[in-house]
């Protein structure tokens, strides 16, 4: 069985059992932002998203809490037969809505990237949930294979550009920070040589080792950034 925990309905769910309630926003404001001239201008989109923070933030936070509950109970789905559960949590993406203990913040703080403590608090709250999630799954399903992954790190430089605090940034300094990922595996206390691996190669390595599958690593993409810099000069 393939199940999905789908925060803000971000992923397609064809052929899956969805463990979260519908989280698609259906407001006239959302429709206009996605289907009018506003969506053609990046600057206008940023302004629109800022003014919709209160509405979006409440929806986003409610959806995350629903996804939290689904995650903490997902082990029940594997009691009868083998199950792959995919959990996508957009949290702790912006806007910043909660503090380190889950307390709700005023919506005006949602895009206050100049105050780093706000986003850090939201990340700490998310980390507490991750630890509770892993502990709950392993306590109820000791043979569970758990992957914890993110697709990118904090895009602080981009957010500072969005709010007008920065006019430019050094990509050689900031891009590696934005590309840092969370990449962890837990399976019966075993260790896996995944340090520095991409997400896809981590999956392939662990599946090969745990299930005896023949899945060699995929070569990383070619980095053309140095060629691009030469062309710009």
C-alpha cells in the first residue's frame, strides 16, 4: 500500500491513500493571484503573498497540525501489510507562524526575515515534532525504515531580497547554504554511509542494502556555475 501525508495538498495523490484531509485553498484572493496579471510579476506576487499572510498562515498552520496527527498515527497503516508512507510537510517554510513551543505568532511576523530568531523558533518547533514522530513510529513499529529528508535549506538571501532588505547577494556564499539538506535514515539502529549523499542516492543505497536491490548511485548533475560566471565576466 502507498499512503501519503500531504500538507497543503502539494503532491499529486493518484493511486495513493491520502491520510490528511483536503487542504486546498479555494478563495477568490487565491484565484486572482494565480490567474491574473498579478501572477506575471514576481514583485507583485511577493506583495500579494505578504498581504495574504494572515489568511494563508492560518490555513497553512491548520494543515500542518492535521499532517502532524496523520504522521503520528501512520504506523497503524502498516499493521496488516507492507506500507510505504510518504509524508510531505511544507512546514517550516514561510510564513513564520509559531514560536519554538508552538505558540501562535501575530501574522505581521510572517515575513519578518530581518529577525532571524522568528524563523529559528519555527524550525525548533518542527524539530520537536520530528523527534516525536520518529520515537512514536519506532515504538510502535520497530522494523520501520524511516527517511528524513528536505529538498533545500533556508533561502534567507532570497527572502531578504523579497522584502527589499538586500538588493543583491553573493551566490558563491549564499547558494551552498540554501542547498544544504536534511538527510537522515533510521533502521533498527544501523548505520549507513550517506554523509554528503543526495536524497535520491541515499534512497538507492539504503534500499540496496536493506532489501538486496541492485540500485547503483546516479551520477550528480554537472555544475555549470563556473562556466556561467566566466560568461558574465
